[in-house]
């Protein structure tokens, strides 16, 4: 009997023995790019898939602030997180145990995205003369201070000279412009396009940036577990619809497939950060 049980254990798929214990729970938190309701709508099904792959419960933890999420990772209160490029670079800078797992593709099968400088309607501020008020997302948001500063640079403007306010998520930044609370905002281009029917206008768009990624905490998850999770997630690409190239039950931010993520993919963000330091997050 012992030999039979041993043989069964040996030939079980690794994903079947993922969990360290039946009661263990993986703690996952996505960036609060949208409202809590919309973030959970985007990621609840993804959490169910993680649970199936790892044979563990997965708890979706919503953090209202980017910095709170990074602090939770550093304090080992999270095992997995969905991060943008700048939050990943900042997390990795102070904590090398936060490691990349997979990068998510967009609906065009690209592993990159862009940020946009937006205004309302056709009454664009005169960037050669005016010092417009600017709505930003959060200091740790890639499309916030970092890329907005880079987009203002060709106009001989800087956030050091223009009044700006951090308003929260990308939707709030876009709505601040639509309401007239700000003349400009820096937001993710996909979100900017969502509000074009309300009069939001894209003034300028960044070069492609390395895409959003899933990261793992190497202190709370062992290397074998992380490697197996990466392998299992990448294998799901074959299960996506051949025609639609998507996993429809996942949110639109993550449903179009994945590629393996590497730390060096984000060197372009490090270069931007060297040129355009964010005062609220750098000493």
C-alpha cells in the first residue's frame, strides 16, 4: 500500500501539490487603477483561475493607494500583485525578493501600453505660454508624474512649474478634466479613449512602455512554487480562444494572454526615472 501511495504522489501533477497546507491562502492585490468595484470585477475570475492552478484559496485584497500596496508586499502581507512598470521598478529597487512572473498582453497581442496627456474638447491650453493645472493619478503610477513630465518636456514645460494635484485613479484624473477641475491630465491611453465620447481629447501619447505584470514575493512563496505558477499561467495561453485570443471571463486588462516577464524588460522605466525623478517617491 505504501508503494502505491508513493507512486501516486510521484506522478501527480505539480499543480496538484502546490499548496503548502490545505488551509493556506494566497494573498493577491492588483493596482487600484479603477474604483474598488471595477477592480474586483476585473480580477475576481483571475483569482478563481489562480486558485484552480495552485489548489489554494486566493484572497483578493484591495488597496486604495499604490504606496500601501507596495508596503504590504515589502511587509510580506501579500504573496502576489498586479503592478504597473513604475510600481514594479520601485518595489524591486528596495526589495529584490519581489520578482516578475508574467507580463500581460493587450487585445492586439502587444506586451506594451502607452500613457496620454489629455484635455477637454478642442479648447486646448496654449502649452507655449500657459501654465495649466494638471490632474495626476498617484505618485507611483507610471502614467502619473513620471510620464506626464516626459510628455510636457517637448513643450518646454515641467510639473515643477505647473500646478498639479494627485486625484487617485485614472478614471478620476480623466473626469477631473471633463468636469473642468483641471486643464490637463496624464492617464493610460486605453482609459483616455474610453472617455473620448464625453469630450476628452488626447494631446500627446508616450512611446510604448513595458506592460503590466504579475509579481511574486519570494519570501512568502518558494522558487519552485513561483516557477510552477509561471509555467501554468503561460500554458493557459493555449486554452484561450483561437479566434478571439482571449480568456473572456477575465477582466479586459488581463484577458488577452501572457508572456514571461524579466526584470530587464523594465530598464526603459529606470531610464525615464533617472531623467524625470518623481519628487514624492524619491529622496
